């Protein structure tokens, strides 16, 4: 659904992935093949920060990320 060429994980997001046992591949899948997307605000890189959601085996994976011109900055992620 989303055309992303490059992913960037913020230091905060990288810590949350480890703490919550979430794979980077699951996060990328939630962005590119999300089931739900809500726009939140304009981001620091000039893109749109949105909340992406996708069902996974552990529940609904939520990813907050900023997208701009094929680049994606992962801000945080968690299971709901």
C-alpha cells in the first residue's frame, strides 16, 4: 500500500523493538501493508506522521512513523 524505499529506525524505536520483542520485518510489513492508517501531524523531516495498524499473531501491531518521498522514519511501535 505504501511505497517505501528506505526505513530509518530512531534510537527510541530501536529500543522499543528490543523491549517489546517486535521484529523490524513486522514493522516494515505493518507500514507497507497496513489495515488501518490515521494521520497524526507533520513531522520533523517534512513528512506526515501517521499511526499504522496491522493484525499479527501477537495482536494488533501499532507503528507510529513519518513518511516522506519513499523514506520512512519509525518513531515507535507496540502491540495493542
